[in-house]
């Protein structure tokens, strides 16, 4: 990896005074994206500042995801499993579990369901629940300011993936996870996941391979056909799906702080982006979300489709969820007309 290019990615911006109330709505006054200083440049000169422990697995997964399109690995069954996995691990695990429940407590449910949703999120290989929640709460607390781990005020690539590849110092202060996610760390279930989450995710990938092998035997395939089908389900159900959900989640961090429209003049540069809004099942109505972070409903206008909220509603209909937090009724008055 070219460290010089990474340095260029992170070159920019003058220092700006921090805001006292980062998430308060400005009273009808437009607030352009504030520039933020780059991460410590001295550390970027050092190749050891690249977080190889994350960069290498991310690179390997992308290569394997590309390999899945080779004819030998491709199967329509794999594509269907990937789409189902997108909903189960992406929408249920990340959107419903990690984001709207664990981070913002936008609804309530029994512990067994909360923990099950957390396990589904873990299988998306986006880090432990504590890491994800702490990083996201830090983003909300300091959105588009220096402590924001992934602001596109640095640049698009930094917000999208760079913050996961280069040691920037934003996570350096000891105890940042405890500061932002101590409620989770007090639960022994989440404390244990700090050590085991990667193995759970890899185990779920292995599960796709085993199911593929078993299905191949049941339908009477030859040894090579059975292996081929198992490999196809592993690549599509596990790796292609994981990489796709990565980029969708990362697009919420990058795209929806750059491009789109604003319903509310919040103090950061969050945007509602139609493409990401639909693709990410409602997570792309990001300006609405920044304006009213606890609300479990991110689509505020009738046409802002929010598949994640509809899923939460469905869970409530069958009695698994209650206490759904709806958009603040006073918020509509602050909406940009
Ligand atoms: Zn944001
Ligand atoms: Zn959020």
C-alpha cells in the first residue's frame, strides 16, 4: 500500500474551533460542512500506522468477492442466499440491532432478542457491538469535527474506508469504548463478544459451506459438484454479502455526509440521499437521523422508504418489540421548506 497516497488522502483543512452543542438544530440557518483537521500526519509517514490487521482481511475479502463472479463459483442459489443474507445480517443485524437498538435505543425488546440481533450483526464482520456502538456514538457526538472517526470533511475515501485502514489516533485515548458504550460493557454477553466476534462471523461463513456441501450430497451431485456448490454458497452467502453490506454501511458514513438534500438544518453536514436511503433500507435518510437520533423511524416524509423501520413495526405487530421511539412532534416545525 502506498503510504504517500494515503498521506495525500488525508491532506487538508484548517483547524476549526469545536462546537459546544454538536447535534443541536440551528434555528433555520444553513450550516455548511466545516473542515476538520486531518489525523496526525506524523503517524501516517510511518508504514506501521497502517492497520494491517484490518487492511489485509479487508483486501482478501474484496479479492474473494471478485472471484465469486468466476463461472466456477457462480450460482443463482448463491445469489439468492446473498440477498437473503443481506436482509438477515445487514438489515436485521446492523440496522435494527447494532444501530437503532444498541446505539440509540429506539425501541425495547427482551434480552434474548437483543442478543440474537447482536449476533446477526456480528456475522456482518463490522467489529464487535461495543466497537460499532462506541464509534457511532462518537460520530454523533462530534459529527464532522476532528474526533469524528469517519468524517468526509477529510475526504470521501477517508470516510468510506480510510479510517479503517490507517491508525489516525482518533481511537487512541484509553477507555474510549468505555466512554461511549459502557452500558454494553456492563453486560457480560457483550464483554465476551469483544474476544469472540471474529470467530463467530467466520463460523457463520463456514456454515454456508457446510449447508452447500450437505445440499449437494442430498441432490446427488458428484464430489466435484458438491465442492463447487459449497464453495459457491460460501463465497456468495458469506463473503460477497459481507463486502456488499460493508460498502453500504460505509456509504452511510461517506455519501450521506456529502450528497443529498436536507430536511433539517442540523449543525453537521448530514444529508438524505435517495440512492443510499433505498439501498440501505432507510439508513440513508441520514439528515433526518442526525436531527432526531433516538427515533426508530428515519424516513420522515411519506415517500422516504424505511425498510428497517417497517421491520421494527413488523416485530412490534407480532409482540416482540415495544416502546418504539417516533420522530419528535416538534421537529416538523424545524423542517426546511
Ligand atoms: Zn452521520
Ligand atoms: Zn446513528
